């Protein structure tokens, strides 16, 4: 027995298990052949390593440049899975599982050191050097060669026993050890990770383009801003990204809770608030991430990542649908409605409206007008019906508010969906829109029977179209429009070109008060 065969693979493996490694295998150095090296070289030539220059280190392609006397590679894996789940909700930041607990380098190094020291203690001539994600070693290729698991289509190493939630480590030694058979690949026809990746970073099976990968950008990219191609897809990730691992059926079926206490998450790491991380000071960062792999993400990077998520979520919440009132907001119907109202005054028992009184009415809220008019409440539905009927005859004479058509076209060109909610009849509105060549601009028209029923209609629209209140904004010319929008919890733009005066509209505190249709786009763009 010479110094290179003072022990056997099975004894080394037993020792590794005793030290707490969950998987151990031996890779044959001479099998580290051209194929894997070529694969790495091709990936680098495509520029898929982004600016991770260490990936192009020639030592990665020749293990003998790392340790000339190397004969065997002892590869190990530590399971780090804990059964906690990533937070749901736009306000939370997501941290990849690898960073939840104590820095894996520290845990891994301690055990690797023990294994190396033990190996070197076997004979004075035995040499051992260890690495855990820090040296110029192709750890995934080695893990596959050593039979630990296979390099999967998402680029991670999957083990049969723990899925891909494992940290890898290696001990290079001059000992002659019997090697294991390389692991076979078991992704089969599955493509779940390719489909789930929000940025399309897995350009083809087994090829991950770091330039498109959220994990790369949140951990390695040191630029002041993240690329615009990435930010809309962050989905809350501020440190790494587990999406392509979470969807993997091997992880879903075989993940096991680790027995390593240090990998249990630090309390604040599972569901931190994005707002809190966006403002974290350098000192707080230092206190909050002690002995953590997350320290690679410097405070300014963490703030940048959290801010990018907040911006993206704000953008998603920007109103996409604009709902218009019809009478007085799109169609100039005020005069027509006053003349109809005057004609019906005697029949319905309310006061005739003179031009002076009209000026006065414009300063009253919708409820005050009803009170002032003296019309009995129970007659209102009949009155509304009658007015709608009479208005029908006047539709061909009605004109759009000056400038509204141009404003609507601009809004549509900017991607907003437009709709109408009105207490006028759908028939009247459709006819008006058709005559004035406006019908193609609107996605929907909803009509309500009652004067104060707009809140219900708004809520129905939100439900039917599966919209969040933040995605919708209402545009109306009357105080009752403001009232209805507030009750439905949506923002409102009050316009002064319709029935109510600017003063009474302002008193109702709309979110915006505008004088001309051309201001609509400015308001929308200001979100
Ligand atoms: S880590 Fe995220 S962004 Fe990167 S490949 Fe996986 S799913 Fe895509
Ligand atoms: S999701 Fe499917 S294709 Fe992707 S790594 Fe897992 S098994 Fe392989």
C-alpha cells in the first residue's frame, strides 16, 4: 500500500456522512474530459456568464491547474431545505432559500475542513484542498461525475433524495480513490422550469443566460440600476430567485427538511417588507445580515433591488382602465337636458330652471339639486326614464365636448382601455358614439337605472373584468361621480367642462380636477 492508497472510498464516504454531509461521491479526475470543458467554453463564448469573469478562469477548465497532484475529487452536498414558504403579497420581498439562514460557506467550510484535516491525518504525504462555491472549480460538473445528482435543464444539480436544495462542496486530494459512476440525467421531457422562468433566461434546456437571470442581477450585478428588461419580472425577488427550482417536480416531491440548525431562516429573512429594505441603512444592513451569504448583496444593491420591485409594482398598479361618465363629460348634453327638464317641470311638479337658476344649480351637489328642485323622491325614477326617452330624439343634434375625441384617441394610443358608465340609456349613448365616430374607442358601456347607482355598476365592472380598484380611474363632471368613485375606492378625475362648477367639484376633493380634455393624458402619465 503506498501513500496514495492509505484509505478506501467507502471509509472516506463513511467519514463524510459522520461529519454531517448528506451526500458524498468520488469523481474521477481523468473523466473531467473535453465534453464538459467544451460546454463551459461554449457558454462563455455566448456571453451567458454576463460579467462573472471568474467563470472564464482557465483553472475552471483544468483541475490540474488548481492542484497539479490531484488524483481524486471527493464531492459532497448539504441539504438546506426548510419547509417555510415564500411570502405572498406585493408588499413583501422574496429572498432565495439559499440565503435564509447562516452563510452556507461557513457551514460547508467547517465540515470540509474537518474532512480535509482527517484525510491529511491519514498519512504525511496526503494532501487535500477544499472548495465550496469559492474556488475555480466546476462544482456542478464534479457533482454529476461523482454521482451526487445531475445538472438539470435549469442549470441546478438535482439529487434524487433532496431535489436541488443542496449546497455543493469538493475536496481535491492526491489520494487514489475508487470513483463513482456519473449520475444519469432525469429531467426527461419536462420543461416546467423553462416555461416558468419569467425572463426567458433558460434559453434552451441546460443553458441559462445570466444576462436575463433574476438571480444573477439581484446578487451579482453591481450597476446602479437593474436593466429594464428584468425589472418588470422581478416578482418580489431581491436576493436570488427560486422560481425555476420551486416549479421542479423533483423539488416538489423529494424536498426534505434539513437537520442542520444553522440553515433555519433568520427571523427577518422569510418575509421582509420591500419598503423596509428599500430604505435600509448601511448600519441596519450590517446588523441584520450577520454571517449571511446575503452579505454579497451590498446595502446599495439590496436597496436598488427592493426599489426596483416597488417601482414595478407601482407600474402594475397604474390605472389601465378609464371609465367615463357620458352626459356632460363626453357629450355636451347640459343644454338639451335643461330644456327637457323644463318641459317636464309641470308634469313632475318641480320648478322651471331659468338661466340664473342654472348658474346656481351648478354650485350645488347632486343631492342638494334634488332637494332644491322640490321633485318628490319617488318620482325620480319615472323622471329619469322620461328624460332618457326625450333625449333620444335630440341625439343627432348633440355634439361631443370640444377636444374630447382627440383626448380619447390619445389615451387609447397610450394603451388605456376606455369604458362608459352612465345613468343615460345604453341605446342613447351607442347612437351618439356611432354618429360621432367614437364607438370604436370604447371597450364597454354600462348603464344604470338610478341616479346614485354608479358605485354598484363600478363594482360590477371591477368584478367582471377582474380589475383591482387601483387599476381603474373614473372621469366625471358631477359631484355624484366623485361620491360614487370614492365609495368604490377608485380614483376620480373631476372635469369642469360639464354640469357642476369647479368650486363645488373641488369641495368634494376629487383626486384630480381638470379644465380641458387635453389634460387627461397628463394626469394619466403623472401616475
Ligand atoms: S433563477 Fe429565476 S430568472 Fe434565473 S433562470 Fe431560474 S427562474 Fe429564470
Ligand atoms: S423543472 Fe423539469 S426540466 Fe426543469 S429541472 Fe426540474 S425536472 Fe428538469
